[in-house]
C-alpha cells in the first residue's frame, strides 16, 4: 500500500493537467511522515509520448522514494520503458492518466506490481 497526502496528489494532478498534452514527470518524496508528502521537480524533458528527468541533478539531501508521471491517454498501465525506469528511480511509482483524477491514479512497485493507494490528510 502507498500512503500519499491528499494535497500532494492534488498538486501532482494539477501539474499533469498543466503539462497536458505532454507527459509530466517528477520524483516522489517523504519528509519522514511515512506518507508521500512532496514531489520533487528536476530539469526534465516533456513530450507527447515520453518524458525524461535529470536524476544526476537530484540533491543529496532529497528524500526521493520513487517517481510520478502522467499518461496523456486514458490508461495508467506502465509501458516497457516505464518498467525499466521504475527500477532506476526507487520503490514507489505513480502514473496519472488522462483526464487526471484520483480515480485515474495508479501506484506500482519497482517491478510493476500494482499497489493500493491510501489518501491521508
């Protein structure tokens, strides 16, 4: 199960909407609460069928737990490229699919197994 603060997921959804029709990408962070409570923006390239992020610019003080990216289409299933990236970017990964809502948000582990999302205040 992935615990994520409601306001954090709302902010991620808004970022995905603002980036549409291109894919949004960021890292997920936790400042010790046990729940995902921030997303970390790094220099990135957003495209209509891909996104990439400059992991080499992640500050050593960042507490990154995984990644989040959007899919401009209606499916929040990881692609082969997503699964390869998951292994390099931590243990928790979110995909937010169009039209970008709580219902279209899916969580996965580094192997691509879907995890339940628990929203916390």
